[in-house]
């Protein structure tokens, strides 16, 4: 590649104009020209170039290696355009077409990403497309190939994750998106930070990068070792007195963190007479811009000048010393036009390079909990809803609406859900939920955590019971339950929903009085199509044998004045007195009966509470701590160990010096008293070396506190991929030992306890490790006892954790020991693959661990095994563990082994691994 030079043509007029310039300078510069060394190829470390649509890898004329994009996208068609250039286009109607790109760079480093788009009438339709381009959650550009073809976008971004999506987003009537290439390049160490307030949640999009004084085309690699493209100098003024100036000496650039290439520093735009040198740049968007100016002492004098941006002085009397280099960093906010002026002070203003970047804010990502929940919900629909990456940015998913990064609306009507899964309760910012006509049956459940919910539509289903979850929807405004099969009475608790203004109960099987708590002037209640639903109970009985009961079409309760003809007043008045007397008698009887009934219910609840307290005191195996003892043991709840579904866990120390984990219930936890009593009851009656030891409880002053032994090793999940995983790597034999310990604990619950116990929430975070890495199962708040010895299952509402939930239990609500086996199979897959059950990164086929890993393991393909285990395990040991894990997560429970069979196979895999280690590691 030849360096463009205009040395002789520039020096002659410049020396005539600049009387102070020594002619010997010219000869010295010419001598440098003849001694200028040949350019050599630069190191390409950190270069990654994708040729979109290319079927093969190749090396281009600049000796840059290119690879096909086939491994990073599964959508689109390919073709060849002019000059044998490949492209990928996306003809199928979908909003987003995404590349999943792994980033093999150091975390927090800056990288340059360049994306090229080419149309060249490849389809013969003369219809260049219009579409947007997003990176992660940010839409950073709108590509209009009718304006410019090819179109190149370039930006600099700080790496914050291992993988990122680059997507082409369709615009209505914008045509078919198309892409040509994607390039990743490293940036100079420490470059582009000066003058930037912060790179957090930002990227900078290149608008201009000018090689001042150079007009013969662009330069890039190998002249710029970082492969930045420097465009020719065209936007300066005045043209007749601002001349290009070149020298060939090499500058020391150690002071410039951006490391501009030598050819940029060796050329400059110089103002030959004492006027103003101007650069005018048109900016596409109103926004904030980051500007870098480069200066090099290419003149035998040291000029000084003022620098103005949009007529505002940003640097006064700036000086450029001979043979020295410098840079200036500017941040201008809220501008749409950019004028840079160099105003003479002494000698001759000059500039060597200009970079202008638009600052693009990257929207925050949605909660990983919410994303995982939505992915599980998508799986339960049996449909491909094209839910990828983030639900809110850069564009919202279909059926979803957002406010910022929060999912606030979900509409899944006319789908086959059958039940409301527990994962719905993880959508904690939801304001609107529409599940009408989704084949829901049974009780309304798993909605109690949606404290922000304002509009709930469950109409046109087959729901039969209100349940208790509606009571907690404190912000609910509209509740639509029409056209279901709801039976019995309307719950009095709905009256506590202070914001409710529309309750639609039409076409159900409800009857009896509507609670007076719902008789509000601002609440409209629609009741048509029920047996008898009214505030006045006597109306249900004011019929004769020959009169049919027709429910009112709509019941909206307000007072109406009626005017009667005067000649009817006497007759109707008499009848009215009789009716009033009858009504008073009826109401009196009803109130008396209801009051006695309520009193009985209150007494019953008090008896139940008293019985609970008596039962708790009678469990001699568990110590009953006073609240004062708990506060002393935890030093007034000083050190927090973590938080779970039950509440906060604190470190405690008993008087005998034993360390404990003290679980204090949240005031508004959804698990409730039943979970607390259940766990105390179970843990007081069982004891096993692989179950966390129960030390006692506290049930006073409205407190619900559980005290367990303290296990310092943390949870299995934390050691696999949490904070502890960065400090400790679990080898394969240790993982098998942990699995065996946990299986022993479950085997005791299923086969050694009387009655049998189903854990119902087996997961890696409920397997704790002691100081010697021995494993114990914990958290029995959701556990169920199988009281009948010959019972095959327990019918109960679905509870558990997304990613671990047995799909058969989810569908049928029939809980069996095989449900625990399924969940434990997921834990085994975690041990093998070293990743969580649900994750948002990667391609959609990798979101769910079971769906992703099972086909590989069944085929004996161990490339998905945790990278940290590679080369350290026996293949037969891994095969046995992988087989039992795959069988355990079979969708058909009859095909799953029981926990005893799982334990046998794990022990076999463990012994094989021990034998293998004895052969590869010398004894110590």
C-alpha cells in the first residue's frame, strides 16, 4: 500500500506565505521522505471478521482472515452480489433477526465493532431496504440503503458479558433486512476513556473520523494497526488558504492513549494566513457527542490558537510544539450540528485528526428472574413465541408490554395453558394480565405475588374456585371472571381491595348474598347469569311455585327515585308497609343466623390456632426458643447469610457455642403459616445425616423462626456457578459424592420415613455443604407426607421452582416421589454441565438445561460437559451419570427410576472415577 504524499506541491506555496520558515526545513523533510521505511504487516491479535452468507473462510488482500457466519445464526438466506461479495438477507416476516456473538476479549475492555450492509439490487427489484440495527438492548442505528449503499456502522463498546446479540430489526414496509459483514477489533489500551464521563450502559457510535490534510481516499489496516478507517479530509473551510501538509518523520505517540497511526500524524490541515480554519459536521440526531482532536508538530514553528465548538471557546491559546504530539477531548451535550473552529493567535493553526462519536445509551436489561419465568411460560404454551434475549429492549416481545425494563403487561389469551404456573408470581412488576380463554381449570392460584397488578382477565375459562391469592392483589382495579364455573359464595375478602372498581362475575354458578364489604359507590359489580346473586338475601326467596327465577342481566348498585301516579299511592303504600315488615323480619333472622355462624367460625379459627400452638409445644424433638433467645443468638440479627422464599437467614450462635442458621419469616411471605407449621412438624420427626439438622423454632410475638445447623460450605448452586465457584472448582469425584449424599437424604424421605415424604422443592440451592463438602438436603416448607401407605400420589396445587418442576406434576397436579426424581435429575445435569437450569443468554435452544443437555447426553456426546472437568473424568463414569440423569428427567414418570435406583448408579459411577484417579494420580 502506498502512502499518499503532496510534499513538494505544499512546501512551495507555504514557504512563500510563511516568511519565518527556514528553507533548510524543506530539504530536511525531503531527505526524510527518501528514507521512509516500507510498511510491514501488523499483528492481527484480537481481530475477528465474519463474512455474512459466505460458505467458506478466506484471507483478503490485506492479509485479514475471514470466517463464515454460519455458526452464529440460523436464519436468513444467502446470495452473492457485485465483486463476488456475499450477503445474508431475511425474507421471512419476523421482527428480529439476531446473531449470537461470543466475545473472547478481556472483561471491561473496549472493542471496536464494525457492521457493513450491502444491497446492490441483489434481488433485481430496485427496492433498497430500511431497517434498524441493535446491539444488546440498544438500537444504535437505522440503516437506509436507498440513501447510501453500502452502509457501514461502527461503534466502540465496553465488554460487559460473554455473549451479545446483534440484531437486524424489521420496520413496517421497510423491505428485507440485509447484512454483509461483522468485524471485531481491539482498541488501544486505555484509549477513548479520556473526557468520557462513564462507559457504563453506553456505547459510542462513530460519526466522523478524519485524516486531516489527506484527500486521497481512506486509510486503515495495516497503516492503522487497530484497523480504524480514517476518511479523507473534505469538510474544512476556507479551501483556498487551508492547505494540506505532510512530513515523513515518525512521532513518539506514548502520550496519546488512542495511538493514532503515524500517517494521520504526519499529515495535517494548516491555515496558511491568519484567518479561521473551520470544520462543519452534520449530525443525524440531537444528542451528546464525544470529540477527539489530534495535533502533531509538523511545522518548524510552534503555533498557538483558540479552539471553538459551535462558537464557544473550549480551549484558549492552545499550543503545538515542534515534533511533539497532543490531543484534546471534548464532550458536548444536546447538539445536532457541530462546527469546530481553529482561530489564529500566533503563527498558523493546524489539526491532524478529528474523531466524532455519538453517545448512545444502552437501556438496562430486564430482571433475569422475570426473563426465566417468561421462558418457562412460553414452554408451557407449547408454542414458539419468538421470545429471545430481553423482553423489553430493543423491541418488546409479542404479547408483552414494558415500562422501561419492567414487564408490565402480559396477554396470552386464546392459548392452551390449563393452569397458572408458579412462575407467574415472578412477574412482580405486572400491571395487566390477560389469560382469557386459556383453558384454565380449578382454583385461581399462583397470583398472590403480583402486588402491582391492576387489571386481571381470567374470563372464558373453567375456573371453579376463587382461592385465596386474589386477596393479596392490593392494587387491583378490574377483575374479570365472567363465563367460568365459579361456585358458592363471593369471598368477603374481595372487599379489602380498595382500588377495585369493576368486578365482572357474569355467567358463573355463584349464589347467595354478596358481602356488604363490596357495597361501595365506586364499585360496579356485574352478576347476570348466576343462580341468585344480590345484596338483599330475601330477594332470592320472594317467589311463588309458579314463578321462575330470572337473574338480572346486569346488577349495578345505586339508588333510583321512581315517580308513581298519585292514584296508586294509597294501594302501593299499604302493600309497601306489609313488605317492609316482612323484610325486617327476614333480615333479623338472617343477621341472627349469620352472627352465630361468624362467631362459630371465629371460635373455630381460635381453636385451630390454639391447637397449632399446642402441637408445636408437644413436639419434644424440637426446642422452642423464645424470641429473646433468638435475638441473643443472632446478636440482634447482625449477620445476614442470605435470603430465600421463606425469609432472611441470619448467623446465630447458641449458648453451647454451636453455630446455627436462623431463618426469619418475611411478614408478607407467600409461604404462610402452613409452610412454617409443615416444616416444624416434619423436621421434628425426621433425622438423617444427609438432611440438615433441625435445632428448633420460635413461634411467639407473631414471629415464625426456624433454627438449623449452620453449614459453612454454602449451597451447591453457589459452588457450581455462584460466588464460591470463582474460589473453588468442584472436580468430578467431589460432584459425584455430593450427588450421592443428596440422593441418600431423598432416599430416606421416600423409603426410610414413615409416613413417606415428598420434598417437592429439590434444587441445587436446597443442597448445602459442610466444611468437608458433605452434602445435606434442606428446606422442607413445601414437603408433603404420603399418609396412606398404598397411595400412588398426592393431589395438590402446583408448587416448586421453575426449571426443576416435574412437567407431569405441573399438568396433572398429582405429586409423586418421581416428581422429586425429576428435580434431582435436573440437579445431576447441573453437576455435569456446570450451569443453571434456566438462563437468558445464548440461543433459544440452550435456555432450558433439560431440553438442551438431554439429547447430547443420550447420544454420548460429552462436549457439553463443564469445561472445568475436561480431561479429568473417566468416560464410563460420566456415561453412567449422564444416563441416570437423562432417565430421571424423562417426561413420562413411569420411565424414570426411583431414587434408590439413582443412588445405586451414582455409587457405581463414583467407584469407577475413584479407580480412574488411582491410575492417573500417584498416591501421596
